[in-house]
C-alpha cells in the first residue's frame, strides 16, 4: 500500500479510536486533509479502509461519519470480543506448547508491579491488550488474531474509562486464565476468559455516560 495512505490511515485511525471526532459526527474531509497535510485521494482511501473496519461509517451521498457511541454498541462489541477470545483460548489450549504457556506466565509475573492504582488506565488497557493478543497468537490463527486486534481498536476508548475501576482485578483474572491454560482445562479456560471479558448493559450504560462527559467537555 502507498505510504501516504498508510500514514493517513494511522492518523485517522487514532483520531477515530480516541473519539477526537464526536460520536456520529460527519467528518469534513477538506478540513481533515488540511489538518493532516494529506491529499484527498490517499485520505479517502484510508477512510474507506477504516469504514470497512467499523471505526468510521460511510453513507452514500453524505460522506464519512465517526462511529456512534451507545450502550448497545458497547455491549455488541463486548459480545464480539467474548466470542473471538473464547475461541482463541480454546485453540490455545490445543495448540500452545508448554514452553509458550510458561512464557506467558513469566510475562505476567514480570508485569505484575505495573498493575497498580498509580498506573494510568491507558497503560493498564495496553497491558491487558498485550496479554490477550499473546493468547490469540497461541491460537495459531492469524485471521482470528487480526479480528481481535480490530475489535480492540473500536472499543479502546470506553475501556480506558471502564478500566479505572477494574485495575485491581485485571492481573488476578489473567493469572486464573493462564492457570487453566497450563492445566489444559478447556472448559475452565473458556469460562475464566468469558467472566473476565463479559460486561452488562448497566456497566455499558455507565461507561458510555462517563465517556460522553469526557468527549464533550469544553476544550480550552
């Protein structure tokens, strides 16, 4: 792919994932082109790619819009993440070597001190994603791994907010998952992964309300 398209893709992807565009807001391509210093053709190609990934929405005759943000969408994305990651952990039980599983346990031990209340929520989310992507890699299915990665991009902003209240349980939940993997207990690994990921309508509503309060806070 053309490097100018790659650059525009990464820039707009970050903006969309961070809700630098307001939810469901129409994106002014001319203005965005000037802000990024990108020509319209590679920018349009990048935005089409982001629309295919779900970070932007394209409406014929109207243009591109930022993805909406609603409790329903958050629940749907968590359901998708649950389906993908329970499949990944099931395959990891079957395909991962003992050495690979011990390496993940060592990784968790090494990163344990970073799971504290003094660590920024964004860093905790990054640690969480890194752990889950390591498991996805053990599934031996690059397409599954890529889908998990894309789902993270779409839900990352709300996870930054939700994680502020879950830092103390995240590392323990990871250890429980790894223990089940090392024991080659598929049912237990799937159950622990599901419990770790699952969110309720009430949690999603609360998180979205907090997200909107930050997205629409006046900028000085």
